[in-house]
C-alpha cells in the first residue's frame, strides 16, 4: 500500500511469502489488526509488517507473527515515520529483533507485546530513532540485548521511557544486557531517559547498561528506579558509562533490587575527558557483588541509604 490514507487490514492471514506480508509506504492513518503472519522465506529480509518512507499515524495491534527476521520493521530512507504504535502482539520464533525500528522514526510506542527469540546474538526489541516509549512488554530468549534503545539520528531531542518490562533469559549462555540504552547519535540529544519498574530473570552480564558512546554530545536527566532482578548479573548490575568526549549528567538511581555474582552492583564510569556528573544513588539493595557501588571519574556524587549484602 503506497501513498494511501485510512488503510485498514483486519483479520487476515499470510503464510509462506517471500519478503513481507503487509508493507505500508508513505501511508497516513493506517491500522493492521487481528492478523497473523508466518514463515517469511526470503533470506535476510524476511518481515511480517513493514512501515516505510514517512508513514504517519500507524497502529499494529493484536497480531501474531512467527518465523520472521523482524515481525515489525520501521524505517527506510525517504521520510520520517511518525506516531507508530505496536501493541498487544505476540511474536514467536523471531530470528532477529521481533520489533525493529531504524533511525527514521520518532514518537514510537511499543507496549504490551510478547517477544520470543530463537537466536542468540540478536536483540529482542530495538529502537534506533529519536523518542520512544517501551512499556509492559515480555521478552523471552537468549538475546544479545533484551531491549535496546540505540539513538542514531543526527538531529533533534529525544525522550526515552522503558518501563514495566520483563526480560527473561532462557538460553544456555548469558545475555549481554537486559536493557541497553546505547546513545551513539552524532547530533541528537537524549534529554530525558526513564528506566523504571522492569524485571530481570536469568543470568545476564548487565541488567541495565546506559552508555554514551558518542564523542560529541551529552546525555542527561536519567532516572533508573524500581527495577528488580531475580537472578544474577554476572558482570555489573547497573553500568553507567561514557566514552571520551561525551558526558552523562543529572542521574538518579533509586529503589532498585540488584543481584549478581560479578564485580559491581552499580558502576559509574566516566571517561578521562568527560565525567559522569550530578548523581544520587539511594535506597538500593545490592547482593552478591564484589563491590556495592563503584565510581570512576565522577563529579558531584551522593551515595546514601543503600543496603549492601555479601558485597
């Protein structure tokens, strides 16, 4: 469907096609509901539903997908896709990220989905655009990153909310990160980031990893609160890190349950040329790490009222 308005795809079933079951290309006000998509056969590019080239106001709701590279893929390079919502879908046997958004996307909502993956080294859900809300999803599988927000655009201010999700590793090796906020854009500014009330089960290297890997921009106003882990972080529970040239400012880490067998419960690591600044760490319970809290190249830090057990 190209250059279309008021599109409704409802109660359809697609099986054994090549590239994608439904493609929306520069469409406005489109809905895909109650639809199943299975067994995309094309090597590499095998999708369920594709949103491309500057679509506006798209909802994909209550759909089922099985055996795709991505059940939902948002992106392409001729326009920004705005206000895309993926909700209440089940994604089975995903061969890569079940829900995938490239950089050409802003104001996306991903909520209430279940994602089951079969290949390690991939992501459960990945968003590479500007602003997103990722809430109340269940991600199951031995992923590289359960939920990854990888900011790539070079323009704009981003707001990131990752809340109420359950990340579960049932694989045979450790997942790299339960939730990975990977700020690697050249010009976008993540101006607000809230990672709250998520849960983690199964061994992972990091439960939450926030990394400013850009060399030019600062990421600021970060809240990490109310998260709970029932199994071990094998390296660091919560890892807050900058690369040379980019900073992380205004951070609150409060009320989390952090379990692990690795070196650090909460680790703040600033690069030599730019620090992590203005941080409060309070009310957390940390169990099993060599160190409860560790800080390197941090300026203006308050640590108070935490419980360190067996650290």
